[in-house]
């Protein structure tokens, strides 16, 4: 008998084959979304490390999903941005950014400042009084989205002021110490958006006042403990038509400044304490700024416009002042003292 033929063996399954070029294309297609995702992971981890360091130093840092209330304080927490599944495994901050940092209560804030450059979308930065140095300068330059740049500088040389002027967003400066001289004030002319300037225990004299008068954007000027500033220096400020608030404490500006105040119609608030000097010209207490006649002032609360009113100046034993409410109507009979 013939033996039955043995069945042919089944062919072995072959592995899927692809060329090296196909492999490279596949790797490229996979790596693009992974690199985008990995960038966010790395960025969020780096920001989280900065936030952790700030909190450990007793400072404050808040992400963009914490919205400020009507008083500017941190209010309600909104839904963080990004896919919920990604946030479930990687945390709420995977697609969120730190936008607010407050270092006023932080221990050793100078050590934290260089790390702030990793917060690429930081908008609000509140600092305590600190020395101006290169680390602060370089950090501020690397925060392009910072909206409020208010600096309280303990020591600041003319050179650093010159370099800080390259940061256009700085609008408020608090300068302390004898390093701030008349020459340093010249650097302030380079600040493009400086609106408020406070000088504490500086070495400025009357010679710096004409320079300050050239800062066209300045709305508020405060001089504290500048004993070499006198009425003559104050006279140089008369041309500052944009200045709305002025204060001088510990200077030699006295009641003789009233004539200059008449030349500054934009001023809304003034407070001058002449230090150890005694007032003698106007002991009666209140005068009309236009005629310098003493009057009995009765507060007039209304929506009075500046062009329809007369400015009233209070001159007391140790203070010369007026506020935006110290106005009387032109048409009103004013009780003048003899």
C-alpha cells in the first residue's frame, strides 16, 4: 500500500519588516508630541521647586487660577487649565503658571530673587526693601510679562540706576541712603515710565531739583530727610505741570513755598513739614492760594471742578498741607480775616 503523503508544514509567520527610513519617520512623529508634553512637565516641575522654596522662606506665590478679589487680595480658585486627565496624574499645575509672588515676609529674599527668572509668566512681584545689585537687575530683565515693577532699593549706585532705566516697565521707585546723590538723580531721566518717586535719607540738594523737574512722567514726589533742600530748590519744581502729589519731610522747605504752590495748579495733595523751623508768616491757619488772604475755611463737599474753585492752603505750627477736597467755589462769599 502506498503511504499517505505527509501534510506540508505550515509556513512560519514572518515578522513585520520596515526600512530604517520608516523607523526614523515613526520616531519623529512620536517624539514631537512627547517633547511638547515633556516641556510642560519640566517647566511645571521647575516652577513648583521655586514655589516650594518661596513658601519655605515664608513668602507667597500664587498660580494663575487664583483670582484676585476687588481689594487686590487672592480670592476665589478657578478651574485650572488643561486636560483633566493630565491634571489627575500630573497635578493641577501642569498647564498653569505662577503669576504673583510676594517676598515682603520672606526670609533672605535676596537668595530667592535669582530663581524668579524661571517664572516665565510672572506678572505681579512685590519685594521688600533690598540692595540693588546685578542679580536683581538680570532677574528683572528676564521677566518680560511683569506688569507691576515697584522697587524699594536700600542702596543703589548711579551705575545701577542707569542700568535699571533700561527696564521700561518700572513706574515706582523708593530710593534710600546717601548713595543717592545729585549725580544719581540724573540717571532718573532715562526712566521712560517713572510715575512715583520716594527719596529717603538721601544726599540730594537743591541742585537736583531742576533735574527732577525734567521727568515728564512724574506724578508723585516725596522727599524724606533731605535737609539740604530749601525753598530755592522747590522753586525749580514749579514747572512740573503733571505733578499731582508732593510731600516733603525733614527739609528746609517752609512757609515761603506758598508762592510756588500758586504756580502748580495740577497739585491735588501737598504735605510739607519744615522740621525744626518755626512758621511765622501765616499764623492764622488757612489762606486762599490765589490771594494769600487768610480765611475762615468751611469744607465744601461737592463735585466741584478745578476751574470753578479756589484752592485753600492750611498752614499750621508744623505742617503746610492741602488735599483735593480743600476747595471753595469762586462765587461763594469767603469770610476773610482782618
